[in-house]
C-alpha cells in the first residue's frame, strides 16, 4: 500500500504548524525551470546558442568560467549575487472571453538566500483586508486589478508589489504573474503529478470556464492528476477555505517540481519547447530577464529540501470581518503575521566545524517508552491511519489506530493515561498542537499510555 509523501516542518501562526510536501522551492523553481529552461531549450533546439551573443543575456563565450555551468551541452549562467532574492508570485484567473483587468487568485512570496542556500514560501490569503498604497483599504488581491485599471506606474504587478511590501514588511526584488493556462500546460508537459488527497472532495459548484458549474469529486488517497485536474484540486474551496486551498496549491506546485527533478524531464521540456514557447510567452508576465531566470534555475535546484520553510497566513493570523458593503474579509493580526513571516524568512546560521573535544564519559538517559493509540473523532475517512503512519515515521510507537466513540469532536486532544511527559511534548510538537490539547487521561489501566483523539480542527502535517 502506498503511503503519504514524506513531510517536513511548516509554520502557521505563533505555534500551529501546517502540512507540507517538501520537494523544492515551489513556483520559483517551477517558473525558473518551466519558463527559463523552456526558453533556453527553445534557443538550443533552434541552434541559436551555437553563435555567441545571439541569446540576450547569456554568456557569449563558449569557454566555461566560474559563473557558468553546463546544461544540455550549452552554457548556463550562475547566480552571482549574494543577497536574498524574493519574488512575488501572482496567479490570475484570466479567461479567454475576458480582457481584464484581473484580480490575483493566488499570492505567494518565494525567497531564496544564496549565501545560506535556505529558501521559503509564504502564501497570502486573497481576502486579506489591507491598505493599498494610493488607494483606500481593500482586499489584497485587488491591487493587481487597480494598478492595471488606473494605469499605475508599472501596472498591476507594480501596485501588487508595493501593497505586499507595505503590509508584509518584506522587500520584493522581482515579480511573476501567471495565468492558469500556463499552469495546466506545464503540468501536462511533465506528464501530470502524483498527489495524496487527504479527505474526499465533493464540490458540485466548482465553476467552469463559462460562468456555470463543473462538478468535482475526488476520492481520498493517491491520484495521478493531469493539468486540468491538478488545477481543480488546487482551486476548489468546497468544504474548506482559502487557507486549505493555499496548502493544496503548495502541495500541487511542489509535486510538479518533484516530478521535473525526479524524472529528469528537462530534455523532454527541450523537445517540446517550440510548442510551449508561445503559451508561456502569452501567459507569463515577469520583470526577470532571461539570464536571471536561467541563473535562478541553476541556483534553486541546488537547495537542500531540508532548508525550505513553508508558511500560510491563515486563521491564526487573521480575524473574520464583514464590511459595511457586506463583503466577508480577513483583518490582519499583525503580530501573528510577523511571526509566520519571520519563520519563513529566517536565515539559520550554518553549522561550523569545531575542534573535536576531549573525550568524556556521558551517562545517556534511558529513552521514555510510550505506546500510543490514534482515534478518529471526525467523519474524515482514513484520518487516523494517515496520522498513525506519519507518527511512526517520526519514531513514535503507535500500536493502535481506529475510530473514537463518536465522530463529532471539534478539537483535537491527547489524553495521558500514564506519566509520559517527554512523549507528550514530542507529540504536541510533531502534530503542531498547543499545550491546551493535552488532557489528563481517565484510564490508568488502559493498554495505551497516550490516546490521541483527532478533531475537526486537525490538519495532518
């Protein structure tokens, strides 16, 4: 039986973590590989790189140097800067029958520090109610719309950059705006993606391209999605909210990159570059030059997966609010947002080699042994099983998985039947739960030292 993909640490709010499928630097790499390498490959296919200087921004010399590496037998530039690079990614719902301007359906900050080779991804909810420089308060996703509508200097992307910088407090170096057609095309070009769907999705009101409905139903478990299905999975909000949608977007984009890297699909992208070129050219807007895209691709693929941090500005960082016009928006809780932002953008000091100390005899404490039961207190099928698998991967002794006495638990709790405080602390951290989730068990004679009852609020890391 296949098991969920390996997960890594994610942060949301002051303490609550978020589920993540860590496989790379998300869309920064996707754009760099899917756009930059495709453009590069197109030039390669056409033989333009055979003549130095034909491809603008690429090295004119055919001799390798310290700032150049090989790709497809050609020269690929290396990123020469040492300061952190931050890119604003905007995804817009641009339809063929519409001319715009458009609101941004997806907003992400993608960052990479060349000095430490650490990276991060921060998802921003589109309904965040913020000041828009030069305009009144509004949803953050309207900045791109207003900038294009009112001919703001630099257009909608420039106003979106200014708005995110002002409200998140992070300087942005570049932007990439992409529509959904480009995403669908890229997913199809890599042969689709493998996605683990945690809970069954039934969305009869999923919108089609003509303002009607295209009912969506996806069973829980592993699936191989083509571009259209991957987009639907990332965009649906039925039974969840924009925060869950942001996590699914990160999951899908990461799966795309994982496939590109794991299956070494760059040569295939090269062969299909002529057909991809026009689609990407029409569907992607960016201020990154070709040589910058190629250099970023070259840099980003070297990032260790353990050095990537993910975060979502979610319900722990916002307060629901209804405006005078009846609009449902999210008021930012600035201090909580700063905590998530700082987690994603934190640069950890490198581990420096140290002189070997004088040997000493240490007495290692005996590890605490604790047997754990995981019970599903919700109607989400398979939740206890996937949680049990996850905890076993983390080194916990999960000896029983099953259903709770009822399936309407609102909050997750951990009952400690016997004094296993070390294991309890580790469980709270592993499941991204606060200390409020810990309760004193009432069954000291139970077969299980700790019993986890999963509630409706639970999100599998």
